[in-house]
C-alpha cells in the first residue's frame, strides 16, 4: 500500500467518483429530461399573433391624417389606396370579420376621396384642400377608430415622446 501502482490509484479514484455519481445520476437525469423541453422552447422564436389588419390600421390612419394637412401634392397623392397595403389580393388575406371590413371600406373611401379632390391638389407648389375633403377624411378616421376600439392596440406615442420642453 505504500507504493501502489498507477493502475490501482486510478481504479480507486474511479470508484470514489463512480459511487456518488451512480447515486446522483437518476435524480439529475430525470430533472434534466423534465427541463430540456423548457430549454428548447426558450430557444425558439415566438411571435405575437397579430392580424394584418392591426398593422394596416395605423398605416391608413397616418396617411389620412397626412392628407388632411396636405400642403404639397406628394402629401395628398403619396399613397395609392388601390395598391400597396390596400391591394385587393392583400385584402383577401385578412381574416374575415369587422376589422377586415373596416380596412376594406377605409381603403375604398380614401381612394374615392383622393380621386375626387385630386384636382384641388394638382399644382406642384401647393394644395388647396377643401374643408369638405377634411371632413370626409375625418369621417373615415372616426369609422376606423370605432372599428378598432376594442382591438387592444397600443396608443401611439406623442411626437415629443412625453418630454417636457421649454
């Protein structure tokens, strides 16, 4: 025992490590198996299930507000309400319901208003948007707001992000 061979020392060290490992292995392995699914789940990307209508709503609202305060033709005719977000094939992808109906009617109304008053904003330097157009645009905005009032969307940030300015 004074001078054991290297093989014996390694065997004794292996036994000293193997006995506690053998005792602890079943408990540790069961915990690992239980938690492995949680680890895999946390590695996956999870996206919020938001309908396309909730993405189009702020876009349409922003464009209608831009048209209400149009000073130049690009602000009035900057967006086509028959293409882009309002393209008929895109509208067909919206899940049926009141949100899809509100978006479709808003696109149609905005396109009609845009074309009806296009002559008032034909000059390259300035737009003279009639009050009736602003009222009609506000009606579209109000209908959209009512339709999406229960959608639990986040309110837009104010322009100054809540900062107090002197």
